[in-house]
C-alpha cells in the first residue's frame, strides 16, 4: 500500500472543494491549504472527470436524496504531473459536515506513477488559482443541474476592472499581475457567502451564486462587493485603487444555460460601462439587443436571398397642377415570423452588417425594372425616386452598378431620382459632391431627403447642388398649428429656390397643410392626403386608367 494516507474531501454541489483533511494536500502533492476553492475535476484525469460528472448528474436528477455511498476508481493528478490511482467513496454530507458531498480517497498504488495520464485541459487560472472560463462552465452547469430539483435560480455577476490597460501601460506587467492576484484573492476571501469566484479573462472575474436569491437581495449585496474591489492595493511603493463595471444576470435553473447566462451577464456589464463605469447593471429577461440584431441580420439576409422583399410606391404630386410627377420607392419586408418589419428597424441593421450594398443594388434594380415595365405596358411613366444610404454611396462599385442597371433595364437616366439623407453628406462631402455632379451630367436627379433633421450645413447645399430638397415630415405635419414650424418650412423653400432646387414636402395629411404649402410656394408634396404607399400592381391599374382617360383618375 502507498505511504500516502487516506484523505477526505468536502465537495460542494458545484464540484468545488470546500474543505479537506490535512493528508489531502500530501496526496495531491499540493501546498497545505491550497486545495480549498479548487475544482475537484481539475485534480483528476479525463476519464475520472466523466465519471464524476455522471455521478453528480444522477444525484442531482434523483427524485429523492440518495442514501448510502458509492465507489469509483479515480486517478488523482498531482501538482508535479504524476498520477495516483485511488478508490473514491462518495456519500452525501451529514448535518455537521461542510459541503454537500464527502469524498474519501484511498491510494491504490505504493507510489505516484509518472507519465501515461490522459491530461484534460486545466480548469484553473495559473495566476490567481481561481477557476478559469472552462472552470466557470463546470460550476454553472453543475449549479443549474443541482438547482432544478429545488426550483432555484443561478445568478452570475460579471466584474470587469475599469481602465485596467492604463495600469498595465503605466506601471508595467508585473504590477498589473499583482493587482489581478490581489483582486482575485480579495473576492475569494470576502465573497464566500456571496458565491463562487472565477477569473474568466484578462481583467474579468465572475461570481456565481445559486439559491432562491431575489433581485432585491442581489442589489443589496452588490454595493458591498464593489467596496471590496475599491479598497487600496499596495504593490511595492505604489498604492492603487481600482473600480469595476458590474453586470448581473439571473436565470431559473430549469431554463438556464452557461451560454445564456454569460451572454446576458456580459451584456449587462457592457451597459454598466456605458453608464459611466464604477457601477452595476441588471440584465432584464427581455431579449438582448445584440442577439436581436444578429437574428434580424440573418433573417434579412435570407429574405434578400429568397426574394421576400418588396417595393411599394407613393406618388409625389405637383402642388400647382395636382398631377403626379413621380413615385417614391419604399422598401417593405414582411417576415413570416416577425410580421411587417419597419425600414427604420432593418435598414440600420443592413448598414451595420455590410448588407446595405446588396440591399441598395436590389432596390435600384427593382425600381428600374418596374419603370421599364410600366413604360412598355402603358406607354408612359414617371420618374421613380429611390433612397440611397451613405454606406451605399461610399462603396466604390456604386456608380458602376448604377450604370449597369440602367443599361440592362433599358431605362433613361431621367426616369431615376436618388434621395440621399442630409446626415449622409457629413461622411465624405467632397466625394459625394463630385458624384452628384457626374450623376447630374448623366441625367439622374439627386435629392436631399429629410432636410432639417441633420446638420443643415449650408456648405453641403453649395457643393452638392441637389435637384430637389425634401422637407422632413416632422416640420410639415405640425406647420398648421405651430408658427415655428411654418417659419422653418418657409425658410427651406426660399433657400431651395435660391439655389435652383425644387421643394417636396413630406408627410402631408390634410387639405389645410396643402393650402399653406401652396401659399408658401412649395413645388411638390407627398403623404397620406394623396395616397398611401402601395404595391406595383395597384399603381399599374391606376396607370392603365390614366392612359385611357382624359382626366387624372383618383389614386389607389
């Protein structure tokens, strides 16, 4: 029999060693007192890990607490890399013993064996001795399993040290590492009643807590945790104070997972940083915006690929004659799960995800094909105005794509207008001014959309030379009741006419607004007063009636 004595470990339900007999350190070849706080799984080889995981899974899912004990052959991994086969006897801890399980290890070899062990990846961070991200996964998944039977929840507190890079750059790597060791040790010593502590990244720590903890209790405990972090740290001759941004996520054990908790806690920590750092933020149970963004991006990509997007068209009316002068093409998306998705929601996603180039090219091509179709079927058509984004205009292939589409669709450049938002002009005004000049020479009309809501820099108008300026609906909608908005509309009309541009008022919904716009000299208008945007089929019927009638038929 081995000269090493039989030892006993007290293991928490999550798999972390809470206490150990004095002989345990010798069996594992570890310094005295260093086993506490370590994961038992990190002290055994890979086959033994799977045995222990299966044991905890069976015990956590059992309808009643198991009585008696069970035995498994385990291979202990010692600090020097040697291994020691042991007979492990597991039983539930009694009322007077620490932890949930008691493990008795009896060596099965005279001396530790060298080599030949199947070494699993470490579950601990070598700098602080705390569980690393893999260890955190083991802790959280075990806590979720054990908490299901008691209808408990698991909370994850994500702690990110504020501006830690400045410590690394200002004081050096050694000082930064000592700060991390001090913070890790402080959390480990002080947070025993709060939960299990891990270091999951460079300057990121986790505290994991299982129980019936309410959000109110967590809110009460967090200020204390943050005070611990802020206590001065003495490193050589330096005294440093660090703060942290803290995010908290809670899940019911029955519905939780490691990935869901970490995503939500990480999101909450990022929100705490945006709130000014040195604070904490609770993640709600609502979907995480970044996950919503990714899901929407995926569905938008598939909708574009599978042809599930559509263009609707809204007439732009001449205020002097009442005739329809043009149509604005408006993108529409009906998703089978999400229903009608507003452009205000999916266009920013397209711009941020690199889809705007493909989406914009699709919109231009669809509008030009529709223009050619109306011309062939009815012998007449109006220009179609298509919205283009700043991202789309800055792509090097935009101009080439536009010329190709006009050529392939056999559409005259004068049948196309491009609407650019005012805010788009700030990104690369020199490039856009040159592009506007080339488009104007080609015969494509260019309009500034939503004028008045961006930066309203008059230099843009001087260099951009738009054919039209569209007054944003936020001013038009209330001009009948608000003197300030009437003054703004009048000023924009006078300014546009002074540089030779026509003016279009958006969002016109009443005859009173039509009358006032006419008195102010506005050229064109669009809005629900005339017609709502409709599919191409509806306008085809209108164009058919128009071509066979002496009078202009009512809009659909």
